[in-house]
């Protein structure tokens, strides 16, 4: 429990300093851990597009706690697929339009990734409104594997703040 509290505290501190110290994707200084996290973030969205709930669920740490924008309250790992099944149960399919990295920082066994994702939930005719969401995920390395331990999302405003 103590380690979990430390991870959450680290994540909050990281988010306050991310604009000063994080490196953007494509930076010549990106290291192997950062590349791994971005690959996992892209895999996350492929799993959603393919409705691969077991693959998607495997990305999450058993002690995950986060607050997705589609939830009225924080959720644990046992509810991370609810937002997917609530749409697929209406015969809608998920389509990513753009994945836009913002920043990443890896410190030892903890990583913070921030990005925008634009997607659509499409009906059988391919119709559906585009939505852009800001995502922040905190990843925890256990052994050689990385898992999402915490995160938040929020819709991108139609007119971004200046």
C-alpha cells in the first residue's frame, strides 16, 4: 500500500512539472523505456478498435485506480472495460482517427504519458461524431512488464483555452 501511495504522489508531482522536464515523442533523446510506453499506449487503442477485451485488460495493473471522463466516479481494474462494452452493446465500433503524443517522462519504474486521442464510435454505416480526449496514464514497471496503475481523461474543449 505504501508503494501505491508513493506512485500516486509521484504522478501528481510529475504532472505539475511535466511541461518543464518531459520530452516530446520524436525527440532524438527518447530512450527505450519511453518507446516501450508509447508502443503500449498505441496497443491500448488497437485493442479497443479490435474489441479485444482480454488484451486491453492485460494492460492494467491489478491495483489500478483512475478516473475516466466517461465515469461519474473513479474506477478500479474490474471496470476498465465498461466504457467499451457500453458502446459495443449498441452495435457501435471504435475507430481511432488521430493519436497525438504530448509528453512522456520515465523515472525508474514509473512512467507518465500524456496525449490526445481523436476517435469515433461508428454505426454500421460508418457514421459517428468525432471526439478528442486528453489522456494521462501512469505506468508502473513490475519486473520487465509495464502496467497502467492510474490515469485520468477529459474531453478536449471545442475551443481550447489560451
